[in-house]
């Protein structure tokens, strides 16, 4: 009887404590590591892609608009000079 009760109680308590501690530690470590890695990778990739796309689009749009506005203003204010320069470059 003593062995039977001892084994029964030992198994019951062992399983209960093992499951409880396993789940608690597993969830805690899983969440901690998941959040840490997720934030780290998310920030790294977000910054990298954001900077890359921002610089690329900024330069592209800046150059395009700058050239367009420069030509428009040049033609508006100095049409004869622009025509002369264009003829110079064509020759």
C-alpha cells in the first residue's frame, strides 16, 4: 500500500509540476525570444528597406523635378539663350 500510494502521488505531483513548469517556462522563453528576435529583425529590415527606398525615390524624384523645373524656368526667362544652347549642342 505504501509503495502504491507513494508511486501514485509521486507520478501525479511530478506530472503536475512538470507540466506547469514546462508550460510556464516554455511560454515565457518563447515569448521573450520571439519578441526580441521579431523586434530586432523588424527594425533592421524596416530601416534598411525604408532608407534604401527613401533615398532611391527621393533622388529619382528630386532629379526629375529639378531638371523639369529648371528647364521650364530657363525657357520662360531666357528662351533665346536656351535655343542658342540647344543649337550649340545639336551641332
